[in-house]
């Protein structure tokens, strides 16, 4: 008689069992991988902030103070803190800050001369253009690489309803590391949201939301001025038409979120009845990245200080 052959394959039950185990392991592993990727992004963002801090310290040494962060230039045209931060570090075109600049939204000197090149959408031509050569000679060498995520507001918010913003379309922005498929610069590279910059006014004492909503903004007593980037926040999210950032005061209510986010856990300034709430970095500046979700005023925002 012929011997019966031995079973050499797997049963359906065995295959399904193995597949179920694999699916369970993958489902357990994916959140961990996502957490690792997010942690790596956060580390990169803090590294970018460290580079910016070094640049601002160098700027402060050269020009006796940090760059201004007020919401407009001296002519009253919209040119907010995020844009002035970008110009101080990279210029308005990535070739460095020009010492003749007075942070004009159009990149001009007080005499009306063009200091940067993005207004004509050209590259400097120091060989054939003596003015370009002179401007480049005076520039501070960019203390961040030209690969830094530089983007104009006109490109970043090109799909804004009616194409309107209060800013000149060529105003530059330095973006964070959380790139999004919906945000592209002029070269088509993915970029993140703009880094917000607020300069401290050490001559002031308070850190109060009610005080921070006064207009004009320079009449208040707050160390940090919420209005420095208010108009940029008003542009909302480029990928979500009509949706405001939680950090934007869309109504007559106070900008409470900003002052809560930047409130220090340390002791207040002063004692007794003269005590005032204390912000982080009361003598320097605050940097804010919108974080992984790209929305300012949520729990994943990144700052140049650490919360307990």
C-alpha cells in the first residue's frame, strides 16, 4: 500500500492567525513611528530657533539691539514682526541684511534707493551693475544658509480670497520646519508656516490680555505687543479658507491665547499690589512656530523657551 503523504502547507486558520498577529504588531508600531517622526521635527525646530537666536545676538552686537517687531514700518505700511525677523537675518532676498535698511516694507533706504533684488524678481548682477556690486559689498553675510525656508507672502498666500493681503506681496517670511504639501515657495519647494517674532520692551511692566488689545498698540504697558503679528494671523490658514487661528483675536474679545501661551510660570514682577504677571524672556524676544498642525495657538506650538 502507498503511504499517505505528510501535510506540507498551512491551513487557512493558521494563515489568518499569522496575518492577524502581523496586523496587530503594525498597529502597535505605527503610532510609535509617528511619535518618533514628530519628535525629530520638534528637535529640528528647536535647532532652527537656536540658529535664529545666534543670528539675532550677532545683529544685536552690530546694531546695538534686536530688530524691531512692530506691526508696520515707519511710514505706517504693514510690515510685521515675522517679516522684520526675516530681513534682519537673510535680507529680503536671501543675500543678507543691508545696513542702510530702516525696515521699509518695500526694501528701500531712507533716500529711496532699492536695497534688495526681489522687487524686480532678478538676481544681483555685480559684474554689469555697479549698484548691485555696492549693495552686495555692504551686506552682512547671511548667518543662516540660503537653503533656509524663505518665502514671500504673495507666494505663501496666493490662494487667499480675492488675492488680498495688507502686505506687499514680496514681503519675505522665514518659515518653520513643519513643511506642508499646500505651502510652496517660488521654486516649488514645500515650506512651513511663518515664524512669528515679538521683541520685548523692557521699559514696560505688564503682561495682560486686556491691556494688550488697546489701540493704537504703542499706548499700552505690556512688555510684549500682541499686534506685532496680528495682521499676519488675520490671513488665516492658506489650506482652510475662512478658518481663523486660535491665537487671532477675531472679535472685540482680548488676545487671551497669546498672553496665556507666553506667560511665565516663574514669580511675577514686583510684590504686593504692584505685582505684575511675568512673560517668558521679558528682556529679549519670543519666537513662535505653529508646530505640526500649522495652526497658531494650539498645544503643539513651539517657542524659544521651555514650559514646565
